[in-house]
C-alpha cells in the first residue's frame, strides 16, 4: 500500500525485561547528572559566572548555614508530606491533582479554631482541636471528587484541580473576614502574643517537630502500602480494576477510603504549615507543592523512601535557584525553569528503563517477547 | 438592560478568547490521543515569547518608527515558534519516549509558567535596558486595532465588531478545526489515531506523524491564547501570574464541549462571562463575598464535569486511547 513499508528502519525498539536495580538507578543518576549539567550551562549563560560557581552558589543556598539547612529540611518535610499523601491515590491510578486544595483546606481547618478559640481553652486541647479540624477538612475536600469518581466515574484529574481553585477562593474569603488589622487584606501572625495553638518547639529548633512527624509518617505509609491488606488492594485496583472486581475487592470502597486517607494527610500537612511553621494563613501558603508532590511521588515510583531523595532533589534545586536569583537580581521563577528541565530528563530516562534500542545489524538476534 | 449587555458581552468575549484558543488547541491535541496537561505552561510561553519579540523590536526602533506589519508579525512568529518548541518537547517525551502524559504535562506547566514569570520579571535586567517595566503600548495598539466601521454601527458594532483581529482568528480557527475534524479525510485519520492507534496503524496511517503534527499544531494554537491575553486584553503590559489558571479552564472546556471545537466558541464566551461575573454581582455590605463569587467558574466547571459523567452517552466519550502512549509491539 505504501512503499515506506519496504524500508528497514535504522534501529529497532523492543521492550526490556526487568532491569537489575543497580542498572536502573545508574540510568536515573546519569539522567539527573545530565539535567544538572544543562541547568548549570543555562545558569552560566544567563548570569555569566563559571559553571563551578553555579553549583557552589546553589549548594550554599541550600546548605550554606545551619539556618539554611533547617529551612531546606523543613521545605523537604512539607513537600514530602504532600507527596506521601498523594502516593496511595496514584498507586490506585487516581490522578489526585488536588493536593494544593486539600492542604489549603487543612490550613483553614487549623486556622479557624486558632483564631476563634485561641486563649479561651487550654493550649493542648486547642492544638488537638486544630489537628482534628485540619484532618477532617482535608479529608472532606478529597472525599467529594472521590465519591463522584466511584459512583459515576467523573474525570478526577480536572475535578480535583478545580477543587484547588474553589479552596483558594474560600481561603481568600476567610482572609477578608478575619483580616487583622482591618483593611490589611491579610491575617498576620495569629496569636503572636499568647502563642496559643502554636506547635511547641523541641529545644531551640522550630521545625524539628514537623520533621519528626513527617519521618514517622514516611515509615507508616511505607508499611501501609507494602505490608497491609489495604495497601495490597490499592495496588490491585491500580493494576486493573477488572481484576480487582474479579477477586472480590470492592473498588468503590477502596477508591473512597484511599482518597480519604490522601486528603487527611494533606490536611495534616496543612496543620503543620499553619501551626508548626508560619502561624498565619495566606492563599499562596501551599505554593504549588500539590503539583510538585505529584512529580515527587511519581519519580520515586511511589516508594516513600525514594520520595525522600526526590523531594530533596527538587527542594535543593528550588532553594539553590532562589539563592542564585537573589544574588544576581533575577526573578524567583528561575527555580521552576531548572526544576522543569531536570524533570524532563528524569521523565525521559524512564524510556531507557523500559525499552532497549537495537541497531539494524543486530536485529535478528533481538528476541521479541509477545 | 441593553446598557448592561453592552458592557458585559464585550468583556465576556475578551475574557473568553484566550480560553477559546486553548480549548481549540487542546481539542486537536486530544483527538490524537495526547492529553496535554501542559496547556497552561504553553500559553505562558506563547505570551512571553511574543512579549520578548516585540520588546526587542519596540526598544530597538522606538515606538514612533514601528510599522504595523512588523509590529504584529514579529510577536506572532515568536509566539508560534515558542509554543511549537513546547509542543515538540511534549511530543518527544510522550510519543517518542512514551513517557507518562500526566506527569509530562505537569512538568511542562511548571517549566512554562517558570519561563513566563522568569523572563517577565528579568527581561529588563538581562538585556540591560533602561525602561522601568515591560509596557508595549504600541504593539498593544496594533493588536487592538478594531474594524474601521465598528464605531458607526451602534450596539451591533460594540457587541460584534469591537475586538482585535486575534479574536476573529480564534473563531475562524475553531470553525476550521470543526470542519477538518468532522468532514475531511485528515480529520478522520486523526480521530482514528486517537480512538485506536493500533487499528489506525494497521490501516496505514502514520501514528507518530499524526500525533506529532496534531500536538504541535494544538500547542501553537494554545500559545496564541497567551499572546492575545498579553497584547490585546492587557494592552501589551506583561504582569507575572496575570494569566492565572486560564490554561486549566481551557482543558476543562474541552470536556464541556465534548471534544467539538465548534462548540468552543459559545462555551468559551460563556466561561469568559463567568470569569468576570463577580464584577457585576451585588455584594451588599459584606465585601468578602466577592472572593466567593470569584470561585463561580470553577464550581460551574465541576458541575459540568459531573453532568457530563452522568449523561454517559456513547457519542460524548473522550477519544478511546486518550492519555495512553502507543507502542506498536505491545499488541
């Protein structure tokens, strides 16, 4: 029918069998290094410093002083927390792009009792109420799209995404209601004098408690996904809904349960953001980490311990890039460009994990698996 | 009433045009089976590339010496090239390397919005210019030029003829896309690729070529939405993050229009109207309610998503292989 068929292609692509883990990681590390090199070259061209200085500046931005290490660790903890929340849902092939909204609702859930009850009840009870409200608010925000997905198979990607913007507007509404002082259009530090509803510090380190909570959470999620019946059901539903139904798993229930968990953890992170970090609420408090979390979870193949590495990588890039943009007077979005480039490399390298390329000559030797 | 419509409709249309570009572009992309969630990023890149092009032109020759042809052609070409590159990145990753489309799209969004805000915020610093901010008044004027007889037509002129040329380009593109998709052989092949690439491949259609072509074309059309927003709607003034979440609304509109570009004309204008509804709704004494009103377009989108999923008709389904990459030997 068409004569291109007679042409033999220059190379031939086949699916690979499982790679040994060290070769898989070698490919990933090479991709990250190539991505970092390209980032370095672009930075060099833009700010005209030698490439070694680029990396030196980035390292010092992320780890230069003990304060910077703490901030980096704190950012990592928050990003990791959101990624941990999203991972079970993704494992189930439920594209929860609503991490931002669920975390924002968590922030709202923590802020409301903090403002309304601050100073009226003992601190420990206040913190508990804040925690419960935050977790509930996040869970409800995740339940809405999950219920529609389970019942009518409503497109969850856009549903959860739109819920982000609805959440943003609700937060904006409450910021106007609670603005302090009047007309400032922001809430300001809540209970700055009494410190009611603030998470206690451990020793001198404001962020240590946040980080510890997220570490515990990492281990819990790992065990939940790996060794429990729930975790198993999630991965069966993710592999094939038909199989899941066949073996008697109630798919709807798994979807709703997993999303409740997902939203609840997002809510917990929202609580940590308000009560343990900034002690205020803004519409940009989550800062798009719901999206970055998607990539952190996906790049780590939903393994909580690998997520520590991927979130470190992304936080390092953003902190390093923000150091470069501060020093050279560039815009803060520089970090997003570098993160984007690095992500392209990591996403692209998956190809070499799953497929192999054989040149024309060796074509006969390649076994084609059905 | 007429006075209200005369002020509401033109605003709704100018709000709706970027959505229309995005929706038409994304529909063409999705018809090839590629779910490009990077549309938001592509629209930023389209906008900023146009801004960079005309920034150089306007600072080089000065606003008085600009010709209308170059003043429009330069940003237009820059915008198309920029969005084309974004489309190529997406295609290379998802079609050639068969990467996950959702993750690639999100990375494109991060990257594209980063590019837009970075160059928007640092262009002056990088080029060592002496202007205080990116204000491309003259280019904006070229893009906003109305039909010469619009003023003389009263209310008819205000509602139908008071827009810059890109608005009409959007409507024409939507009609052309609708005709090509439903009436031509190319459209049929493209739909076949999106529905079932294996079958299309067996019928002798070059799946990779169709996917690349449709996605890149879709990206270029979406990019024009960004250009329209900066040059016409904002009169040539770039502000970081001003474009907002319109890219995501455009993707939602694709579902709303059930993958029919013809419908995107009225749907985009409807959503444009929802976007500015908060200006016209009464707030009473409680000003905070305005913030809640701003959430209306998103709530409506959610309701639309739910209704579409309830009305589960066969002809209203997304392309069969949407979001999946195609590997010939996987059959």
